[in-house]
């Protein structure tokens, strides 16, 4: 602790892990480690397949590749520290590290939401305006949309750690969490944190709320367009291209809403929001590539070619050693 103007300011926080289950929380490390390994492996495979298959050099797959990069970043921002807590009891985290983690988590979650919007627009144009698709959804559109989403999230997220850093943290430095969430950290401050809570709420409603509204509008227009098709087979084929995206956004935003609701029940059921928060940051990165790979024929074919190429390479390598 360091003294400053008669206020003792803590120099580090202690991430206690999962509240209420500290004595056996290390048992959660294996499924969490497997989820992290799955997220890394699956997303790296997606990136390799998209890079190697010329037929996948299309805007839709570019957005999927960007989503894979975001997922790797999101999972890597939190999982090494969580596993360090569970395996080695490395619970201490400096204030700058904590605020940096807070910032990066908010950026990646916002970026994931933004990419879902871009993918919804891509599906809307592909189904509702197929003749204009090549002229609207271009490589330039992908770059501009990605840069716009990156700027939006990096700039609007800056006040979150800045406001948290301006609070005074006196004596109490134990956070009942596995990561540096904004509300979890600022709840330890010994001065008024109203501005932090207000900005967190505004950020959630303006970014996530607007993203969800745009996605909802896109699918209302898609459904309206599909219902006008004369062929049931054509309608089914059009909707099938949206299935993967719908599964992912339903999971992503449902958990966000549930976390927001259960945060108010922290005192009664402290484990629930913490567990949901952790799972929300590690399950989508593992789930996203799996859902797309299972539902998308081109990705499955790309994976098959990649595995076949590696098997042939290994056979040739063994043959040359004989």
C-alpha cells in the first residue's frame, strides 16, 4: 500500500476466482483449459482454411476470418490469467494490468458484436439484393466496415478503464472474480462510482443495443423477402445460409442480457454472474468456428482438403526416411 494525501491506495488487486467455491474451483481448470485449447485450434484452422482455399476469398469468409482473430484475442486476454489463478494461485494483478485487461475485454466483446452486424448486413444483401451483392459487398466494404468497428470500440471503450483508474481503492483489494470486470473492480472503490455505472450502462445500451437492433432489422427484412419467394425449396436454401449466424448471435446476446440481469443478484448468488461472464468470454470463441464448420459446406471441404494434404505429407515424409 502507498500513502497519498492521507488516502491509502492499493498497488494491486487479488482475483479470488469463483466466489463461493474457492476450495474446489481448481477442478474447473480442466474444462476451461480444454475450451481454450479448442478455441485456439478451431479458430487457427478456420484462418488457415480461408487463407489456403481460393474459393473462400469472399467477403462473408473474410468477416468469418476477422471473427476468428477477435475470438483468439478475447480468449487469450482472459484464459492464461484464469488458469494461472486455478493452477498456481497466481491471484495478484497490478492495477495497470487490471485496467488494461478491462479495456481489451470490452474492445473485443464490442468488436465481436460489430462483426455480427457486418455478417447480418452481408446476409441481408445476399438474400434481398442478390444482383447488387457484388457491387455492394466488396473487399473495400469489408475493410471499411472492419476499420469502422475497430475505431468505434477502441474509442468508446477508453473511458471505461480511465474512469476506473480515477477511483480511489483504499485497503480492500480482493475481487470476487476471475477477471477484471469494470463493475467488479469499481465496487471496491472508496469513493462515488456512479459515473462508472452510468457509462457502463450507456455503453452497453448504445453499442450492444444498436447492434442487436440492426441485426434484428436485417433478419426481419430477410424473412419478409424469403416469404415472398414462390419456391419453398428456394426459401429453405436462403434461410439455411443464415442458420449458423443466427445460432451464434442468439447465444451471444442471450448471455449478455442474462449477465446484465443477474449482476443485480450478485449479493444473493455471487457465483452466477461470474461464471456466466467467464463462459461468455470463452465459449463463443470455441463455439463460433465449430458451428460454421458444421453448417458450411465450403469450410468442411476446405478442412477435408487440409487434413488430406497433411496426411499425404506425413506419408511422403515417412517414405523418404526408409
